[in-house]
């Protein structure tokens, strides 16, 4: 197993990031809430801040995976205690090497340093058993499911919402 090097991807690397994510949006389209067309007009997903960041896992200087975190209540006092883990993706050729685990480990270390974040939420396609199993190993628990949450190419997908309580 190769160990990856985890580094923050900043907003000035938007095109590099979008190229990597774009591959996932095409090849793993059923596991994302956004389509390649949606992504054309989206800004970089995070704000290069302590509570809004994107991490990349690199193997031999090649980007192998990404994950983002953002505080839910960046402009709302009543929501500032929670954040969202999103856009988790490891490219196909690097799967099975523990990269997802390394990315989540690094994200959790960083989030735990934010004093007032008490929980992390995420959504995952209900039948994505590998992803759900990984999240559960970190202590995430399913608290809700939404049937027909996503409709793509005439097919509906159920989404599970998961939470990890930090405090």
C-alpha cells in the first residue's frame, strides 16, 4: 500500500481541481449530487479558510483523491456548530489503497482543531455500501434517508444523511 501525501488544494488551483473532479463526475456519475454540466459554472467549493478547505491526496505527485469540508453556518450563528464533509472522491486507479481513509483522517484532525465545530454531516447514495462502511468506521451514523433525492438519466437515487458527533 502506498501512503499518500495530504495537502490542501487552494482556490487558485481551481482548474487543476475541476479537471480531477470532472473525471469523477463522468466515470462515477451515480455517486455525485452534481453533474459535469453543473460543475461548469460552480466556483471552487471551499474558501481557503480554517473552516472551509479542500484536501488532496497525492501519490508520486499525482492527485489520487479529494475531500472538502465547510462550516454550515458561516453566515448563520445558529448553525455554526456543524459542518459538512462533501465531494469525497478517489480516482479508480488508486482505489483499495487506503486513500479515502487517509483523507478522512486528515480532515478530522483539522476539523477537531476548530473549537466550536460539534458535528460533521454528509450525504451518501444509500446503495454505496463501500462509502457508507468507511464512514461508519469513523463513527458516522445514518440519521435520515431521502427517497428520490436525486434523479439522473431517468433513474432515482436514495440518499442517506450521516452525522459524526465530535462533542
